[in-house]
C-alpha cells in the first residue's frame, strides 16, 4: 500500500521543462503552483528570499602542520564567513592519535574535542549559527608519521539578502553539460552551492518554464 501511495505522489508531481538547456547558470521565476521548485539532487541551486548552504572545498590541499612543540602537529584553518560545519581529511589514518579541535568564536574559545583518540582519516566539527574566525586542529603524533591534511571543506549558511522579498521569487540553478534539467515541486530539498555564488554566477540566463 505504501508503495502505491509513493508512486502516486511521484506521478502527480508538478514538473517543468526550462526553455534553455545549454550548460550554465539559469534563473526561473517560481510559479504559484510549485512554491518549492527545485532542480534534482546534486545540482547547485538556490531560491531567492531563502537561506541556502555554500560549500567551500579544498581537495588535495596537502597541508603540512606546524610542529613547534615536540610530539604535536598543529593546523590552523580559516573557514569562510558564516561557516557552520567543517570536515577535515588526512592523507593517512591517525591510528589512535589524540586530537584536539577548538576555535575562536564571537564569544570566546569554542572547544569541539579535547585529546580524543582518532583511528581514521576524517574529522568533523559542527557549531550551528555562530561564526568562527579560525579552527585549530592539534594532533598528538608521538612516534607516528607526521600528519598531512589532504582535503578539507567548510559548509556555510548564507542568509537572505536584506533587499530580497518573497513577493517575486526565483530559482537559480547550474545546468550541467548533458541531460537537460527538469525542475519540480520538491519540498524539503536543501539549497546548496559549491563556492560563493556572487563570484560564480556569470552570464546568467533567464528561462521560461513549460509544464510537463
């Protein structure tokens, strides 16, 4: 019975075909019958007058830490403004090394972990809406290979611009090469862009929507 209900919901979903399927940034006026218009998962997109996430990723960073103190390697990372989550991946597993993570926040120091043993390669920290100036990672690498960060990323919340109002709303999305994107009414989808859209959105093309 549940499968039949889900099938019915998909069949009855409100979807549209944009008038321009060439690769690049597109902007579509959100129709009244689809107030949560969205592109498929994995497409960079955001709706006007709504908060969205920006992801700043630094693959293959190969960051060497500072070893000013014997047995400890320190890294200082500076997330973009509005960051709320950090993920750090090392080149090799830490094999049980103790790790501390702390930050400088708007109201003083913020401690995410204090000398917690880490067997794997990935560390994560999350701090909600409070902005941080920097995050410091300290690895106690006694008698171990010196740690190297090979990738890190910061997820930020981008607030609604003061000039934006919900009266006339737009969906801005990045059409990739290949299959044309179909836009549908999709409540609950997280709006997300890789990088700062203010620097990425160039040659923006407005598109008309045709109901499918």
